[in-house]
């Protein structure tokens, strides 16, 4: 089960940018959205992952990616 399954398409786009280390201004410019909308969506992502910051989001999600990759290697 993917922890991102409950994200909307727009939340997923922003989530990926967060994983890549983009700040709100870069996301705003890339997606042509207003800053407040970006803030609201980032907050929604944090809420869905039950975190309060970007580092906490990364700390919670990155191990999932590593484990998933290693399981794929083991299962061929």
C-alpha cells in the first residue's frame, strides 16, 4: 500500500517537489499558483502524513521508499 494513495493529483505533484527540496516560491513559479494555495496544499499533505514540517515529512516517507526498493530486489 502506498502512503501517497490518499493524495490528490495536485498534492502528489507538490509532494514530489517537496521530496526534491523545492521551496514554496519555486513550486509557485513552476505550477503557476498563488503562494497561499501552495501553503494550504502543503499543510494538507502534512496533515495526511501526520507531520508538521518538511524534515519530518522526509524522515517519515524516505524510509518507506528504501524498504520498498529493497523488497523489490529480494522478490526479483
